[in-house]
C-alpha cells in the first residue's frame, strides 16, 4: 500500500477507545519484524525513525527500505520522524517522504516552542504531512527519580489549549509521568492530569516512554485519552537478551542473529498491538 499519514488512523483510535503503537527502528531486521507483526495483526503500521538517526550516513538507505516494504504491505503504513530536533530536520524528513513528523521543542520556553512548532506545521501542512509536538518534557528514565518522580516537566493543562490553537498541531505528546529508556524506580502516571488535558483539547494525545510500564498502566492511559503510544527501548533490549541467550547456548551465524532479532520484534510488536487494542482495525 502507499504510505499514508497516521492522522486519520489516530482520530479513529481516539473515537474507538484504543491506541496505535509507534515502533522505532534502526535496521532491516527490526523493520522486517515490525511489518510481519502489523500484517499478521491487521493493524495500521506506524514506524518511527529517531531524529538523531539522521546524523548517520545510512539514514536515506533505511528510509528507502521502509518505503519499499510499505509499497508491498497489506496494511496502511505511516513513516514518522520521532523527536525531530529542528525545523531543518523536519523539512529533511518531509523531503525524504515521511508522512508525519514530530517536532520536539519540549526543552524550549513555551513561547519559543509555540513559534518553532508553528513554522514546522506551516511547512508540513503545505505538502499534506501531519505534525506531532510535545508540551511538557518527557525526560530520561535514568533521571526518573530526580525528574519524573518529582513531577518535573509535567504538561501544564492551562497551556495546552493555547499551544494547540496557536500552532495548529495535529497531535500532542504529553508528559504525565513516563520517561524514555529504562526507569530508575517505578513509573507513576498521573491519569487525572491526562484526563484534564483530554478534556481541554480534541486532537489525539500521544504517550512517549512506553517501555517499562505495566499492562494495567498502558490500559489506564488509553482509557484516559491516549491514542498513540511510542515503544522502542523494550524491543531492542528484549532482542539483545534473546540473542545473548542463544549465543550462550550455541554458536550463532550472522544470519541467526538477524533472524532472532526479526522474530523477537515480530513477537513483541504483536504483543503491544494486541494490548493497545489496535489489532484487526484495518
């Protein structure tokens, strides 16, 4: 199928009370496993590439590979820039054929975040690309006890309506107690804050830092208004663990490693697709 923006699928998820997963990829084995999971589960495929990935020389080749996989996929596919660091990076992603971009101005002062996000939205909408932004800041799991656990960086619901109105952003990532990477301590989600944000704006809401949450926390966040959940760290950690275990048991070839990685991604991505209620939606 042709690549399509994830926007309409997110609106459907929001209306239907489920969420779409976005899985980040960095190589062909991960990408292959993701596509196998999305097709097996008949779910809309949303694949992300992290903004820092654009510093690598093989970025364009990986984008081309994803686009080729999408061309023969049996489900709709969206390709999204995850945590775009600048206006220029977002424009580069658009020029490479991304259907959606995230501009992450969450570390900026509110006024500057609004101004920069507005520029990205204007450029993206001109060519039919949807935009995600972040209000509040989802920090790193290794800093969780000094950051998220103390409610630092949480999204201010009083600023949400203004941010959405002045930027024209299509969906919004919010900070409600999650963190990127491995948590130092137990994650604590503020679902009351999420419900208040949901009450104030109509656009789909996004939760980053999905790795490390319990099934109940995922379900609670979706019930409270989350329409997209980004997951990456757990997928790569589980793949590495299984490759390590297999290597301890027997001698592995390069092809064994690739196969284990792809199979693990298929299994774990399928798990999240089911957990979020996204299976069978296409």
